[in-house]
C-alpha cells in the first residue's frame, strides 16, 4: 500500500503535468494559427516544465526509497 507521502507526490506530479500540458496546448494552438506564442506563454511553459521535472524527480526518488526499504 502506498504511503501518504507517495500519494501526495503523485498528486503533485499529476497537477504539474496538467499545467504543463495546458502550456503545450497553448503552444500548439499558436503554431496551428501560424502565430508566434507570446512571451508570457513561453515563460509559463518554461516554469511549468521546470516544475514538472522537479516533481517527477521527487516522486521517482521517493518511489526508489520506498522500494529499497526492508520488508517487515
């Protein structure tokens, strides 16, 4: 059974992923319209990707640590 910490990290990761995918959609929409994305969209995408990567790493670290715990 997953720990509360793992559940929270999964939730945070999914939240960051959703925010990032919204940015991807905004970039895609601009591209399909033949427009350049605004500077605000580009900054948002950069922040979202950084946050996604940080939360992904935190989740992976916790999962690895959980797997290495001795079985009781």
